[in-house]
């Protein structure tokens, strides 16, 4: 994919509905577009979290008034898991308690929190435990594909585990023993 098409996709992607439309339009695999959307959401969250933090009191007030985690996520255009985190932390849950609820929302003593947290986690494609697990699975699959490709090309390399065995420091997924040519470069 060239940089112009990447930029078009990046700018156009707003939700998972756009992934399918762009896949059909440009013939780009859904997984590629989902990854671009995921990068965009994560970058947006990083850039805008300070703005959300300024609205914490308003968000909590709305939640106490009966607006759900999901409704607040839509209103503020923010991932539902992060909206739930803001609210739970503000009403007295510590980080460890929030993490435990994310692993098992059914453990929440409050029926409203139990229901809304389950809904928020199911709707969040980016920051929920399920989303993190899917990202991990896709990452491992990608590493396996690269490993197989390098082996087919008879390229010698060190894997991340082999690099890690040599001591601390940065551990890329692969280090080539000799450079290889890709697309005449």
C-alpha cells in the first residue's frame, strides 16, 4: 500500500463499519484496515486523554444521573472501557479493583456496574481485555508468518527469544544476520 492510499484509509476510518466499506472499495484485507483503525484510535486517545480528564466530573455526574457507560462513550467519542475506568476510579475503585472487574465484571457488587461494564467491555474493540488478547494473537500470528517467510528465503536471523538470551536491552522480533533485498532496496 502506498502512502497516499494509507493516508486516505487513515483519514476515512472512523469505525468498524468503515473497515468493510474500504475493504470492498480498495480490495485491502479487513485485518490490515482494522489494524490501521486500531492505531488511529490509540493515537487519538493518547493525544486527547488530557481533554477527557478535564471532563471527569461532568462524566461522573452524567453517569450518576443515569447515563450508561456506553452512552457516555458515544457522547464523548471515547472507547467505552476507558470511560468506565474514569468513572470507576472517580467513584472510589482503585486500579487493582478496576483490573479485577475487567477480568470478571460479574464480580461487581453493584448490579448497574456489573451490567454496564459487561456491555462496555463487549463493545470495546481497542482497550478491553478481549481486544488486548486479540492483538496479542494477531501479533504472534504475524511473527510466525515473518519467521516462515525468512526461512523460505533462507535468511539467517535471531528470534526475540534468542536475542533476549544474550542479555537485557531492546528485543526486536527478529534480527537479520545479513541484510536482505526487498523490492530492489
